[in-house]
């Protein structure tokens, strides 16, 4: 019964935060300033740390370390999302005042989707213990793949998902304010803003396939997995507006993220094989912090002399679902009706 109330109470807290966010803090279509985004992002981090303190006090030291480690991994991987968000918004020339609405609904969908994946994943692991080896091997493979493909630039023009939607649905040529659908002469059209929302949602699905197994390598407790994911996602919108202008300075972060995935994958396999904590959670937390912090500092140092456009070009080398590697520069076209 206590476990049920924990889930209910936490989800009511999340709903209240979302209602406060949409109904009070960001009413209308005003642009989000960097200062406002930084304060909001800091506020979400503080809330996560308060929750972590509660985990240490009421659930135990082990659970507390598991939450902090999971949150750090999820928060770091969410920066990977931001690279892709910047690329998508830039490609479709989405006005700044509409970007927050897209991210709000995109992340709301991500919360539902990730909650479902976590519950399903936890049930599968409990029923079939050998799945842990599959998750661990998948993380190692994903981390190595990220290292190998780090320099491949996505071709949004030839994105298979975008081409499919444009062939199957009516899409307007221009944006229509912040609306996702419009009716023209009795015919309902999808706007490019909804096309962007679809890409944002699918991007999160792809990243969730990496991040959720990564935190299952830390703990199989679905409540800890879910809460660490939710806190990381809740602050993603604010983090986007805080970092969008300087995200090109974090080019080498992906190398750190790749190594983190490999390490947590190895940890998952070793701990499952020996039936004990060969690599304790505290060690995993320390290694994760060093890799993420080190790659961020190295990125800032390495790009300190680059001009914004040169650094941004390096930051564009990130993968989008359904996009083949881009081999030749192409002109960015507007969505066709």
C-alpha cells in the first residue's frame, strides 16, 4: 500500500509542476530568456536534490546513491537530446516563441512513453533475468556505435519520417502561429509545427532506448528508474533554452556519454554474472561524474578559440531518427504543402 501511495503522490506532484509551468510560468507565447531558463533549470535541479535527500532519509543510503547516479546519467544523456532539438528547430526555422510549446507537449508525451517503457522493462527483467545480459550488451554496443558515428552529420532533408509524413498527410507551407492543425477551405492541414513535434517525440523514443537500459544497470527498482527519468525530463525544456545558444561548446560531451554507456553496460553484465555488486553504485557515480564533467571541461577548453559558426558546425554532427548520414551540403527547403 505504501508503494502505491508513493507512485500516486509523485505523479500528482509532477502534474502540479506541469500545470504550474504551463498555466502560470509560461502563459502565452512569450520568448524564454536565457536568464529565466537558467533559474528554472536550477530550480528543477534543486527539486531533484531535495528528492534525493528524501531518498537517503526514508529509503536508505543505497537507494539514495542509485537515484543520484541514475539522475546524473539521465541528465547528461538529456543534453544529447538538446543537440538534436537545436538541429530540428534550426532546420525548420521554428520561431523561438513557439519552441517552448513544442517542447512542452513533446516532453509530456515523453513522460507517458517512458513511464510505460520502464514498467514494461521492469516486468520483463523480473520475469526473465537473462534480459539483463541483453540490456548490458546493448549498452556496450550503443556506446561503441556512438563513438564510431560521432562525426556523421544527419541529413534532415532526406529524413525518412519527414518524407513519409509529407507523402501521406497534407502539410502547410508556412507556420500558422502556434497551432498544430489548421483548416483551409474546409480541408484540415497539418502545420510544420506538428511535424517538428513528431520528430521531437520520435527523437526521445530513440534516446529512451539508450537511457532506460542505462539506469536499469544502476537499479531495477522501477520507482527509482521512473523518478530519476522524470526529474531529468522535467528540466529538459529549461535546459534547452539555457544551453541552446552555447551548445556548440559541448562537442566532446558525446565521447564522455559514449564511455558512460559502455561502463554501465559492463557493470550490468558483471554484476548479473557474479550475482553481487562487482562495481558498486558509488564507484559508478564517481566514474560517471568524472567522465561527464571531464568531457564538458575539455569541450569548453578545446573550442575556446573557435568562432560560434565553426563550433556550431561541429555540434551539428549528431544523429536524428530516420536520417541517413549527410555526404554533401544541401540547401534547406521549407516544408511542402
